[in-house]
C-alpha cells in the first residue's frame, strides 16, 4: 500500500522526496530551522479562522485516526453544516480539511494559511485534499485558500471577514488532479528504498523560503569552504556553479564573479584586511555630537491585537540607547522595556521623544528596521508625527562601511550582519559575546520571551526582564564599539 500519507507529508515530497524519506527514516539528523512561534502562529490562525462562516463542529484530533474518520462520517450525514478538521482517507492517503462546507449537493474545501499570500506549495496542499475527497466520491464544488489580509487595520472588535482573504483555486486544483495521482505513486515507490537515497544537491534545496532541516546532513561531504558559504549570493547562482562543478573556494578563485564574492574568496586565502580609509572617514563625518546609538526590539503576531494594528505588524516594545553628548563626555545609557499585555507603542514613542534630543545624530545598524518603526508610530500618533519623523532625518546606518566592503576581513565570512561584524572587530572580548548573556541571545529570542512573560511569576519576570535589558543594551553598546573601531581605522582617537 505504500507510506501512510498526510497532506503535510505529501507537501514535503513535493518539495523534495528525500526530505520526506529522511524525516521518516533519519529524524535524528534534522536541525531546527524555525522558532516555535511559527508553529504557534499557524495554530492560532487556524483556530480563529474556524469561525469565518459562523457555527461549526470540530473533529477533535485523535491518535487513533479511525475515530476521526468515524466522527467525520457522522457529521457528513447532517448537511448542511460546517465541519472543521473533517478527516478523510483513501488508499492510505489521509487528510484533515481545515474548514469544510458540507452541502446536500457537495462540499467546499477551505485550507487556512497563516501567511499573507499564497505560495505554490499551498496549491499542492489543497489539490491533494481535493484528490482524496474526489476519490471517495464527493462532489467538490470549490477549493479555496484562506490567508491573512495585512491591509486590514483593526478598529475595535476583530472582523474575521476583513482579516481573512478567501481565494478560489478550484480550477487550479482540478487541473492538478492527474499530477497528484502520479505524485502519490512516485512517493510510494520512492519510500520503498531501504538505504539513504542518492539524490544529489539541486534546485529542490534552494527553491523555498526557509532552510531545509537536512541541509547539514546532505552537504556533509562538501569541502570545508564551498560555494554555499558565499554570503549574499543568490541561491540560484550557487546552484548553477555547483552543477558546473565549481564547488570549493579553490575552484572559484578564477571564476568571473562579482567583486564582493571574489573578495570573500581571496581574503579567505590571504587573510588580508580590506580598509578604504578615505571612504570610512567621509562616512564618519555624518555622525556629529551628540550621538545616540539606538536599537529597537519588536514582535509580530498574525492576528492584530490592538486598535490601529494589522497582521504581522512589527510592534516595538523595547529600545536601548547609548549616547555621547560631546567629545569629552562619557558614554551613558538609557533603556525602555514595556510591560507585557498592553499596547506598548504610544508609551514607547513618548519615551523615545523624551530620550533623544531634537537633531541629534542617531546611529543604528540596518536602518530600515528603525526608520520603518518610527514612521509607523508617526502614522498612528499624529500629535507625535513631527518629532518622530525628524528623528528619521538624522539616522545614520553604521552598517554602510561593512555592506560596501570599505572594511572587510576573513572573520566576517562575507556577511555584514552585526553578529559577524562585531566578533570580527573584537575577537577576544567576552563582554561583547552574545553567547555569554544569561537569558536572551538574539532578536527572535527577545520577541518570543516578551510574548511569554505573563506565563511567569513576578519574581521570574523580573529576572527575565533584566536579561532582556542586558541583550538590548549589548546591541547598542556594540554600535558604540563599531563606531570606535572605525574611528581608530582612520586615526581619529578622540
């Protein structure tokens, strides 16, 4: 009969047959590629979407699939009705339909996604469900994908009909039915293999928006420094070079590549430090006293929880500021961390205006994040608009010298991320090592931690909040150190 397929297994095989084989036979080789919040978001959105058509009956999950099938059969006899997680099985192909409109003359399928748009794999997902139901003899009147509408701005009570967008993909799903049938047969044959399949690295490894959990396993025999280690290069270009046999850095040394790629490769051999002092010096002229080094932390939720918010809006809840008032002044520190469970945006915006004087130089790393958050706050709070937008006029992105390769060394590994740049500039300073922090070590941890604060006791929250402040504080102290290093490069010791 072949493997017992679910829609998630089917979609894995659509992406890569070997991915499904490894997940079934070598799960211990997988590496974590997404945070728990991604799964939580999917569950949250799926449960909320159940109510878009009004009252419904949910088929509760059971390890014993036969109980889900029996419960579904009972509900199918009661048309017209709405069933969520309606479960069906045909020839070892199983699926649970997120939302099923059960009418006397047929059914409508609604597959819910926690994303803001439709992806090709979503069409494969719903097409598989259509196949299973059609093989069981159901008249599938329509197949639909339900996703979030990021243009909907919440005002008062959540309006599900505006939060969700429904797209009819019936014609596409019907056209893919023979493809689904053939793919199921292919999967069953492929999964009969007892040894690890010999599939080589190819386009299937790079065609998705996320990292494959088996990439490390499948690439373990590649040279230590290879084409896939070249930072910022497009996945398609890496794959094409690999196909041509241009794999190791040695293979690539004489290839016709962009200068930034050649720099990474050559510096890996020579250990040269690239410094364009003239351009760095010109860049530093933009930063004038008083100097305020700023970093935000934010979180996003798929479902807008406050008025004037939208799906996946980045809600800033924390910032750190290190500042220097003049050449002779000491570095000082300011910080803000909102209380959990409230809309932090107004309080944060007002605090930011108090903390940063008008027309001060504001130094950030990857300015699009801070400037966008400030612009959004200005749009939500018109009375603060002028002061907030004035800040954006004085923001300087200290990433520029590294992104432009005016300063580059081997330890940066082709990247201009602060997480690579900082340890490259200060390789032996424990106080600048994020791994030494006690609670939070990166931005994803910061947002996840803030969202879960209410789960802890007051004493635990206090300890966690201190850890969050330490993390964000290191982010802006790191900016100070990067600025100091650039000044040192051009001989400015003031």
